[in-house]
C-alpha cells in the first residue's frame, strides 16, 4: 500500500502535527507542517480544526474514525497521489491516463489552486478545455433548435418558424427545399455572370456598345431578387439583428446583393440627371467585379468550405509566413535575375519590378514562358529560385494543411459529441423529473452531486 | 441479462464460505459499517455505502440492497462479512474510473484503456456508456466506431469468401478448380503463371494499341484512310482472343453468375473486350454502305474504349485496387478538392478578366475563356499560351498561383490518409489470408495435432478438426454420430506423440510417464503429486472404489496437492518456472477454471468445513483436479468407444464422487455422507450421459468454429445452458486470440457473438474461484494448468495453435455441462 515516505525519527509521535487520511481505501499519513504550506487547502483546514467539534469535520471529510484518528475521503486515490505532490514539490503533474477535466475536479475538491499545475500538463488541459467549449457551443446551438416554442406573441412564433426555415436545412422538408433552391440560384447566377462576358452572347445596344443578352439579364435579375428576398427574410427572422448583420456569411450575402442595386441606381441616375456618363460606366465596371462575391455564398452550403475558412483564419500566421517567404524570394531573385540579364542585349528583364512577375511565376513553378532568362548565369539563378520557391511554399504550407486536416476531422467528432451531450442532458433532466416525482429513485445523481 | 446471470450463478452461489451467512448477519454487517471495501482484481478500494446508493440500479448499487447470500453472490464474486470486503474479479484499471463516477457523477475514461474493453467493463458494472463525459466520449466513440467498421468489413470479407460455394450443379469440383486457377493467383503455381501471362497480354495489347497510331506503322486502306498495321492487328486479335477466353472461363466457373457480372473488375474486363467485337461488327456490316464515314466515327469512339484494358491490370495489383477503393471512399474529399478548385477558378478568372479586358488583342475575351488560364495557373502547369499583361492582371496571377498551391494541397492529405489506411488494411488481410492458408495446409498434413496442449486436449482437437471440415463444407451442419465415429479414425492417423499419450493414459500414470520427452516437467510434477497423494488419500481411495482407475489416480494426485498445502505451492512455482506457455494458453486454462470451479463446490459436503486459508489454495487445485477428471473422462471415451456410451460418461461422474469424497473427508464429514453422495451421483448417470452426449453433438459446436450462430440449436433445454457457457468461452477466447494475432476470422467471431459475449463477460467472474485477498489465485491457476502447455513445439506452430485453442475450449465445457446437469439433478 502506498504511503508517503516519512522520516523515521518522527514515527512515534502522533500528536496534532500528524493526521491519517484514508482516501478511497488508501491510507496516508501526513504531517501538519507539510500540509500547512497550503493553508487554504482542504487537508490543512482539516488539520487545523481536528480538535473542534464534529460538524466541522464532517463538513470537510466524509467519515471520521475516532479510534484510529483516521479521516476518510470518498475520492479517487489515484488523483490524490498526484495532488499530494503539491505539498512537497509545489507543483502538480497530471498522471498520464487520468482525464485532465476529471483531475481538475479533484483539485477543486482538495481546494488546491489550478495555478500550481505544471506547464507541461497545462497545455494538455487547455486543449481539452477548448474542445469542451466547442462542444458546449454546438450543444447550445442544438438546444436552441430543440427549444420548444415558448414565444408568447404570434410574431415571435412566426419569426422563429421563419428562422428555422431559412437557417436550418435539416429541420424540415421545406427548409431543405429552400436550401437547395438557394444553392442552385447561386450556381445559376455565377454561370450567368460568366456567360454574360462571352462576346458572342452579347448584343449591341442603341449606342453600339456590347451589353449583356436580355435573357441573361432577366435571369440575373431573378436571381438577385431571390437573393434579396432571402437576405431580407433572414434579417427579419433573426433574433439578434446586429449580430446577424455582422456575421461573415451574411456580410458575403450583402456584398453579393449590393452591387446589383448600386449599378441599377447609378444607371438610373446616370440617365436621368445626366451625370458624366464615363464616370458612371467606370463605377459600374468596378461594381461588376463585386458580383464575384456571390460565389462565396456557396460556403453556406458546404461544410468543407467553412472548414477551409476556419482553417485559414486559424493559420493566419502561417499564411503570413508563406507570403513573407515568397516576398523575400521574389525580391532577391528578381533583383538577381535583373542584374544577371543586363549583359544580354535582348533581355526580357527590363526593370526589377517587371522581373517580379517572372520571379513569382518561377517560384510557384507555373512558368508561362513570357519572360525567361537568356544568359547562363540567369538560367542558373532561375533554377535556384525555382528550388527555393518550392521550399518556401512547402514549409509554411504544412501547418496550414495540418490545421485544415485537424479541423476537418474534428468537425465530425464534435458533431457526434455534441449530439451525445444533448442526449446526456435529456437523460439527466428526465431522471431529475422522475426523481422529483418519485423522490427516492436517483438513477442519475449528477445534479444531486453538484454540491460535492 | 440479469436473469441469465442468475442462472449461471446458481451453481456457484453456495461456494464461497463454509456456511452461507444468514441474511441477518449480512444486514447487520452492512448497517454497522459506513464504508465498504471493494476489492477489484486485487486492488482494494474503500467507499461509502452512501456513495454507492447514488446509482441503485447498477451492480454496486445492487450490492447495497442484497441481503441474502445468494443475491450477494449474484452481484459480487466473493465477500467477507468480517472484513466488510467484497471482491469482484474484474479489471482494476477500469474500475477506478467507474468508482469515480459514483463519487463525482462524471464518468471519465482512462486514457490508455481500450474503448471496447472499457465498454465491456461498463456493461459489467451496469453503467450506460451514455454517461461518459464529452471530453472522453469523443475518443471513445471514435474508437468504437472504427472497431465496428472494421468488424463490418471483416464480416463482408467473410461473406465474400463464403460466397465461393460450389453447390449442387454439375462438375462442381472442376469448376472450383478452374475458379481457383483463374481467380486466386496464390493458390497454385499454375494459377500464378496464368496470372503472369495475363498481365503480359495486357501490356502487349496496350503497346500494340499505342504503336498502331504511329503514322509510320499505319497502312492506308482503299479509301486513302489510314488503317491498322496488319501485324499489329494480328497481335490485337490474339490478345482479344485471350481476354475473351479468360472472361468466358471465369464466367462459367463463377459460383454466382450475377455477382460475377456485377463485379467492377469484371465490368472492366467486359469493356475491354466489347469494343473490338463491336468494331468488327460495324465494319463488317457496313462495308458497302455509303455512310461509311459515320461508321468510322463510331468505330473511332470504340477504339478509344480499348484503352480501358489497361485497367485490367487492377486485377493483379493490390495498389491499383486500393487506389480505386480510396477514390470511392474519399469522394467527399475529392468533391471538396474540385469545389475549391472550381471556386478559385471562378474567382480568379473573373478577376483577371476585369483586369485584362481593356488590353489590346487580349486573350482574356470572356470569363469562360479565362477559365483555362485560371486552371493552368492554379495547378501551376503554366503553358504560357495565355498570360496576363497588365499590372493588375499580374497581381491577380501571382495571387492565383499561391492560392492554387494552397487549395490543392489542403484536401490531399485527407485522401492520402484514406489511401494509406486502406492500403494497410489490404496488406493485413493478405497476410491473414496467407496465414489461414498455411493453417489449412498444416491441418491437411496432420502436423497441427501434435502440438496439442495435452493429451486431454487431443480429443477436442479432433473434434475441432471435424468442425473445421464442416465449416469448409457448410451443408453439413451437424455433428452426426457417424461423424463422431469417424473422428477416432482421424485420431489414429495423427502423429505419434498423440498416440503415445493415449497409450500412457491407458496404463498407470506412474509407470509410463517417462516415455514422452516433451512432458518431462509435467511428469516430474505429477510424480511429486503422486507421492504426496499416496500418503494421505490412499485409504480413502480404497474405501471407495468405482469408475476408471486412471481417473481416480489422477484425482488422487491432485487432491494430494491440495491437502498438502506447502508442497503444492512449491510445485506450482516450479511449473511457473518451467512453463513456456504462451499467454493464450494460460488464459485459456484460467477460463476453464472459471468454468469448472463453480460446479465443483456444488456438493454440500464441500460447503461445510473448509477453512478460509484452505480456500485459498483450494480453488486452483480444485480446478485442476476437475481438469484431470474431465480429461480422463474424455480419454476414456475416446479410447474405448467411438460413440459416447453411458459407461464412458459415468467415469467422470464417478471420479467426481471420489473427489468429493476426499474433500469431505478432509473437512471431517462422516463418510456416510460421502457414500450417499456417491450414490446420488451415480444414480443419474444415464441422464448425465444423455446430457453430455447431447451437448457434445449439439449444434453449438458448429456455432463455435464457424463463429456464426446461424445453426439453430437442436433442443431448447440444451441451448439455455450450454449455449451460454459456450459463448462465454467462445467469445472470451476469440477476443483473446484476436488481440494476439489480429486474425480476422476471430474478429468476426467477436462481432457475431457480441450480445452473448457481453452477457458472458459480465457473468464470467461470478463463476470464478473463491477469492482470498492477497493471493493472486488466477496466477496460481495458470501455473497449475500451465502444465498443459508445456510443449516446445508450441512456439513453432504459434498460429495454428492459436486457432486450435478455441474449439478445444469450446468442447470442454460441454462435457462438463452435461455432468453438471447430472449433478444438479442429483442434488
């Protein structure tokens, strides 16, 4: 049996400086001066009040054997073995195998601050805690969905219904139909946008300028109206308008809609108030580019894309690193190439900024062949820049990929975990209700155990 | 579950202490202690009764409510009221977390625990896995799902393999041979050669196909159009002829035509052949018709389809197959990759279009036109036929390059992961297949039997052989008496070592032991036992005399060991030192102990005077003696009558009586009682023979080895008892083997028996040996039974061995079950 090693010369003295505790069947003898290093901990308190009345003792420990002067705690002995280390070494290491969350609970019971946990174990703990919060968030979302309509007013109920219809494709059949329709409309509008630029499909307007085919324009308008309706309905049904307006997906939605209306109003203004036509045209052109934003609307329908954005958001540092490597490489190699190619009379590298392009294309191994070195030295430089480019891209990309894979795999796990958590909660609430009704059938005691 | 638990434990319920304590005592003990000591697998825990009350429906919760000895024994494996200690024979590691669940209300899982074994522990303690906290739950479910998936895959594979049944129809033998020749290149040298020829033909035909398009080699036909080179056309014809023949032969020999037709590899084969014939048909039928050009175009399309024959290589390459499977399995990630690329192309092509469209003679005329540029840039191919010229366009181009590298690289690792997993799995399966083939070959040679654990097991090994053969020919589902009869014939053809054992067993053990060199250690031990036995138990033996001499003798030996406490321990230690037993063997011997032991204490005489200290040494030894009697019983059966006759079955029951007698003598019970015992034991012997006979021949045997419970039990009464006992062995052993060898057959066993397995895992420890704290009885039992496994050969034939072990075990309990039933009745 495990006992704390203690000096022999104090073996006989069993005065108040020493207490015997029994943790779940493991007997340990402890010295008072050791325990008093952490006076706020449970054991130290027990030591200091051991002469007082029984109420205090029973509030601190689970059982007291006056004959053997043994305090009994109904706790995990394994975790205690780790926790007792704090009195000796001022730091705690989580024993491998014990779930850190569980261990923290034990530490709370012994009233030992989490701060004494050693750094090496802290990272592990925080990892787990992060996971738990993520699960908790998911659970919250699920619970919100499951929440029974408790809205009193009719408008609220209507709002909730609408919200589910628009935001939760899995909730009902109409909601799924709407989701599919929205997905298809995104695709159609994207295709139409591309088709509109093909010269063969364009028609000449009154002034001889090529404009989009009227049919395509009609489709575009229809899609835009659908997007607008969707956005407005979502906005109307959202419980928190500001939060809704600022969330990423809805910003994308907004960006997809706005250009259309701006263009519409500009052309209207341009024709009616005789603003400078060329300016209007240019503005319209610029706004047309923003129509590309609608492609991002697909992200709403694909968990993979969401994972991508999430991964990219989480690996901004690595992305920066990638760009920095590339930037440095581009500068170095374009300058080198420029100087080396100076000797050639028909050089394609006319200036350093111009050779930036060549450096990018070479380093990413694309190699269009519009600019290429002609001297031997330049060619050697090109080979080196190509190699460096491969390395510069491959090195920072690895953590990004890792992030992506981790998120991708985690998503599924978290989903099941969240579902499980909801089930567990249901079970607990069920048994709570049952216990209330029966009073004496505590199949599930977690709630009752909270005070422990 | 509880019910069957109770049933199983009925036999063992009286066993623990000398006299079952009165309910009053139990209640008093429970009321005077606030705490309770729980000893789980040797690790003591102390917990408040109050804590256990929190979950009253679990096993530990029930412990609180049990007020009678029987109900208490149902819940725990042993207890001592004086010590206020309850013993459970379970894994102590898992129990820590389970006890913490009672304490804190949070169920966490030990990191290093296997999810499956943890779930079994949870089942045993009666806790639903749903209580697992979410931090551990994710890992748990992931592992479990993975395991289930694997099991399912194994089951599918198994089904596939079993699908190769050649039933009823004509010349099944020949067809099977042909099938093996064509489909299983590893089955024979001829098949391998055939496979190589087939690969060569594929390579040849693809080379011919590509050479055919070289302008230098092409001929011109009468229309001035280029056509095939005549030599190459011949090559092509030969190849196609070979392919056709191969396909037709395969089709004819396939056991299931429709399945064959549907198989992806066979579809590829068909697609490789068909274009040729269609081409011939079209050109021949339309030779004179005017719309020759149209026909030519069609023919061209079919010519392109010829390239499909390169896919025929997939049949011969595991790597290609796994590639195909990977692509099929990771279509999600592939879709993601394509989606990413499509979005990137869309975005960058429109961006570059808007940047470049005002340029003079730009090639970015429209967004679809710049799709090509975006694709070539994102995949970093960069032909250079289109490239941006404006500054804005170049910036977009640079971003496009980097984005392309990123986007393509992202989903690839997931696909790669899938691939490597699948590839590993494929490799593992191939290995398992090879092992199984080796096993079968060894079985055919008869070499396996020689490695049997002990002569007692030889019998069961035969049985297993029978069963295995049966599983090869599944139409023969039952062990008919006639089959039974021919097993001894097989036995006769088995190796000599086996024979020598048999011979030995017929004679007195004392004389003949020395002959077999393999068993020297065992012999020494047994001689020692014998000497001890002579001093003490001989008179008893003389007083009571019935049954086979050998069995009695053996009993003596073991009983001597029991009575003389000290030497036995030494003996056991010795065995422990000497034994070279693999873990599996020891495990199995333990398992048998569990099985046998509870039955033993059944006799009331036993319950009386045994001291606590005796119990300690007693239980393993009892198990061993039980073993002995079982063995001798089996031996007798084998040697004398091929068919089970009442006479042969009496013997075990007789030996049992004698043994009981010894024990009672030891516990100072008047001999009259023992005689009585003997009488009552003898009286139902016809019944017992029926029972054992029944169980021996019961379909469960087949259930065991084929590991699928499709055979309906012959009679309901036998199933309730025998089946449960049976599956316990089955599952636990198969699990064990599984862990050891990762043989997929056993994996499948696991999946098939899982419900009963769970049940039995839950119940098994109940039947275990009486426990005394501080003594690792399990080890002791292992040591004693370790003798069974002392063969040096065993190491060499590891694989075969492992596979044999199960059935042996499977068989044993049945004999014992039969006897047990008899005993039940007699009591």
